[in-house]
């Protein structure tokens, strides 16, 4: 079984796997439109996590993990809790296209997608509003800033040819907000 990750699964799958491949799925675009109060947020500070939306011309880059034998049941049980029960995601089968040109045909992979019908779905917001919420959100899996920056780093390092305007616009908005927060917090102490 292949499992495709496009968010924190690219750097922290949390399950054993036999191999991994960087690549993409077609017909989906990555968006920070899923809300969560557990992994990187709280009931007081709702976080923005990723989902993918049907988008005919788009593709979403990430990592597919191959799980075999006993790894299958363990990984699916773990992901069912992490993504479906705690995250509100549904599962779909998609065609994964490995980055490696010699990989041959696309591979069927399982992916977790949050649909607009789930109660935690946040929907569209400006990059600045999403960045502002990311800055103040943290949960049991860590700070939401880490989630954004590690994904942006993954994309730059492993998929430099790929474009993800939504991701990089939010990263840029976050970086522009951080100095003003630092200055605001420090300025009363300076006087």
C-alpha cells in the first residue's frame, strides 16, 4: 500500500515504511483551509492545516510511503486516528506520479483530504489572516509555524521546480508579521 502525504507527513510520517518517493498528484491544489484544535492548535487558538481541493490544472507535491506486511495495519490504524478521527479528513485513492523519471507508471496511493463538509473546515481566507492565525497556534504536535516553515523548506529542497503560490505567499506573510511582533513585544521594555 502506498500512502501520500502533502503536509506534516512529508517530514514526520509517524509510522514505519519500506520506502518513500517524492512526487505529486494531479488534479488537486494544496490549501491551508482545514481547522484543527488538537495537533497544532487549541480550542482557544484554532490552527490552519492543509487539505487539497479538486483543481483540474493543479498538482500537489509531497511524499508517498510504501508500507508492506505488518506495516500496513499499523500505519492505517495510526493514520486513521491522526488524520480521520482527530483531523476530520476522508480517504481517497489517487494516482501518484514519482519525481524519478525512471519510475514508470503512476502508483495508486491513499491520501487524506478534508472536504468542505467536515465541521472543522475553515475555507478560504487571505494569506495574511492565515499567517496571523499560524503565528499564535500550537498544540500537542508543536507550533504551527514549524508546520508551515518545514513544508516550505521541503518544497524548496525536494521539489524546486514545483510552484505553490498559496504556501509561499503564507510563508512570506508570516515572515513579514514576525518582526513587527518582536518589535511590539520588545519596545515597552526598552523605554
